[in-house]
């Protein structure tokens, strides 16, 4: 009789996990038993694999979508940051101040400034006082004396205690510099051919910021370092405290600082040097340069956003790979609202400058935008108000996009809701995976119990079979008699 072979299947059979027992007891029985562990493992794996594959594939897909939505969220947020300098009318009210002589004067203007040109004459700069002590022939490390020095600058004073640990010229300089409450006095030791000097300097300019030094301990150990009104012999004044002097449009003024912010409304003047009697000019005008830079930054940011759109929702023919959000309604809707805002005609009050194209921003064949600087400069020069309305007015491009993106990125917006939905799906799949693991553990325990019982029964049957065989073999053999 011939035997036929059966093809292998993915599901285990009892025969495939029944083997000749290797144990002593099994050998004695002369039969085979079930490999329970292997059988149960294969049966559980067969039951678990299809469901696990489904959960795994769904989890991979959801995880990829979560990552893609996060990328979209980041791209929109980055693009939105470029809108802040264009979305409000005040962004187009920027003024710039320029000077005719940058070596003598620099200037800046804020929103409170008024366009115009002013003549400024700077006759003196503000200075800080500097004092050089008499020479100490023994040098910086020679003992000066002990006591308490009181130093003041303007209306602020502080004390410095001098004892045996710091009673040298260098020790006193260090004590002054590290003293608590010091408003801006520094002390330096200068070493010359005749000996050492203490150089005391103020960090505050202005005629009122004078340095006073007195000894307040009642002794005379530090008298040689004192200085003040009627007591100037111990120091030489290297630089006198002085206010800045200037005239603006013929109006004279002074300042304790070389930064003057209260002379012309909205304008800060930084005095750098003196001018001739004719002075120099300060011109305050609309800051079209900054506006152009902000618009160029907007175009660059949009092109970056477009790249994200194409990566997330496009198709790469070279790799035959589709973007994770290709065909996704969320991405499609955001692209549509963005394009609608970009290519709309805005009521700017001008029939000439009412679209991006009209101010020199055009679309390339790949969808990116580019700026014609000359056309943009002309538009700003001819009608800055219309350009402002194009971006920041009611229905303006930047204002509209800013509002839409804010809504999209909110927790109740399209991006926020999609992110929450995907997170819920991911959590659900994790729960399904955990449940499946628990079910398979229970199945494994149940099958192990069943096949262990079967294994025990088979082992018992083998033992009985062996016993009966031995019993039959021991019976007397019946001799057959031949016929007469």
C-alpha cells in the first residue's frame, strides 16, 4: 500500500507536535506524547497573528498621520510668525531716522515721531569725571593707612572699610570696586616711573555726577585719598563732569547723557561727536526699507510652507511615494483657504494696488512666489497706504491668513480637532493591542490545561498498552496439532 503526503499548512496539527518521548517513563511506555508547549504556542500564534497584523498596520498608519499633522501644525505656526509684521496697520507706520553726519550723530524713531527734517548742532558731549591721585612713591603695595572712606557719585554714597588686610593702594582700589551700593565709581592703580597713582573714574556722565571722597572714621590714616569741594589738592582732575550741549532747529538744550530722547517727540538722538556751527541734519521719514524686508520675509515663509504642503500631500514619481496626507481633507481645505487669501482682490481704496501681483509679487511655475523689488518699491513710494491695506486692512491678505491660521491651530480648529481624533484612535489601538494580549494569554492558559490533560491520558493509555502487551506475551503458547 502506498502512502500519500499532505501539503504543509500554517495551522499546526496534533501529529506535527507529537514526538517520541525522550523521557525514561515514556520510553518504558513505548509510545509518544504531545509536546504541549510547542502545540499551544503554535495555536496561539495562529490565532493572534491575523488580529495583531491588523492592529499593527492601523497603528502604523495613525502614527504616521499624527506625525504629519504635527509637521503641518509646525509649518503653519512658522508661517504665521511672518504675518505679525504685516497683519496690523501699525506695522506699516514704521518710521526711520537718518542723519547727515553719522560720525557726529545717530538717530532712531518710534511710532510717535513725525516725519520731517531737523538741523542739529552738537557743541559739547557729555563727560564723566575722572580723578588721578598724587603719587605714592612706595608703589601699589605700600601701606597707605586704615579707616573708613565714604564715596559719593551724584546723590548716592557708600562706605569702604580699610583695615590691615586691604590698606595698600591696590587693596583700597579693589575694596572700592567690590563695595556694596557702589553707583558707578571704579578705581584703578596706575604704575609710573615715580611711583603708583590711584585713578578714580565715574561711569555716569553729566555735570551733576561729581565724585566726593571723605574719611569718616575720625582719624587721618586715609586723608591723602580724600577729595571734594575745597579739598582738591590730593587729586588732579583728568576729565571734568560735563553735560552735552546742542541745538535742534535753533532751540538750545543740554543733557547729562549723550543719548537724548526728550528733545524731539518720538526721536532718540545719540551724540557721537561735535559738529561745526552749521550742524548736521536729522531726517524722519517712512521706513519703506523695513516694510520691504517684512514683505520679502513673508514671501520666503510662504514658499517654505508650500514645500511642506507638497511633501505632506504630493506624490513623488521618482520614488513612487505618496505624502502621508495626500487626499486628506484637512490639508486640502487649508491649501484652498491659503490660496484664496493669497490671490484675492482686496479693497485697498486703490484700483492699481489691490493684489499681490500689482505690487510685484508673482507666482512661479512651481507655485512658489517671487518679489520684484523695483515694483514693490514703486508701490510703497506711490501709495504706501494701499499696500498697508492690501496686507493689514479688513480683508487684507496677512490679516486674513493670520486669523484663519489662529482658528485652525486652536483646540477647536481643524488641525486641533484632527490631532485630537488621531490621538484618540492611537489610544484605542493601544487598548485593542493590550486586550488582544490578555485574550491570547487566557487562550494559552486554557489550551495548556486541555492538552496537558490529553497528554496525561495518552501517557496512561501507553502504559496500559505496554502492560497488556507484556501480559499477552507471557500467556502459554497454544501448540497446534497436525491432523492424523
